[in-house]
């Protein structure tokens, strides 16, 4: 049986999805070495619609379970790292 994972919801004062996605990219770049954070599962939502989420990264599996696409969701071209 898989252990239950926990989600940290991090509200911001940002007012656009693009700004929120840029912050997510910055957090991934600065905290990517922290192995307990699954940045591939990062999603965004409006404050009053938290159950309607938008993925930040494609996160498709690349040639193995441990490698995933690091491009933004809905990217053009092939998946990569």
C-alpha cells in the first residue's frame, strides 16, 4: 500500500496565471535539489476556484519512470528535459 502524500497550498498575491507560473518556475529552479518536492505535479488555480487546476509542466514520462518532461504544459515540439 502506498503512503498518503501531503500537498502544500501556497497562496500568493499574484493576479495573473502567467505571473503565478513564472513564480512556480523560479521555485523549481531554486528548490529543485529538494527531493521531497514533486514539481512535475505543480498546478495553479484561482483563489475562488481552487478545485479547477491548471498544470504548469507537461510531466510526460521520458524513457523511464524517473525521467519526466520539464517543458511547460501544452508546449510545442517533442518532450524533453
